[in-house]
C-alpha cells in the first residue's frame, strides 16, 4: 500500500516545449515571446534548463497560412500541473502558430544507462588474426 506522503510528492520531470512563432515577427518579438513562455513556466514553479533558438525554418506543411516559422525549444523541469498551465496559456498567446510538449526524462535515463553499459564494454579485445599473404579472397 502506498503511503499518503508518497502520493502527495510529485516527482520533477523534464519536458521539452517546442513552439513555432509567426514568421512575420522580428527577432526582438520572438525573444519577447520566448521570455513570456519562460515566465509561464517559472510562475508555475518550473526550472528552465535550456533555451535553444533554432531560427526561421520552412514548415513541412502550411499552418494557419504560413509556410515558415521561427522555432524555439525550451527544456523545463517541473510537474504535470506546469505542463497543463503552460499549454493553456500558449493556446491563447498571440504569435505562436504551433507547439508541442514532450516528456524526455525517461529517454534521458535510458540514454545514460546505455552510455554506462557501453563504457563497461570498452574492454580491450583480442587482436584479429591477419590474413595470410598467400590467400586470395
């Protein structure tokens, strides 16, 4: 049986929030929009780990009559309530064409385990025998 204290504890998870800003916005407006989304996350108790601005790129298909957009990726640490609130606020924010939120903490743990396993496998291997000179392959 799970104790009440364990149920109330919400583990911090890592999320990536990717949004596409309107291509008609200039660089200062995209920076302001990024700061606004960061503020949404921080207000809900999230910790911003990384902000990547990918710049203006062509979209795979037309979204709201736009063929390109400015991509911004935020890596945020927080609970599920943070994601729900940030997504709710992004939906009503002018200038954001499309967005997606993905939980990446499990993937990061798996990658760390794989990397640790590969580190163990880096033991010296026996040298391969050289092909004999007289053999035709």
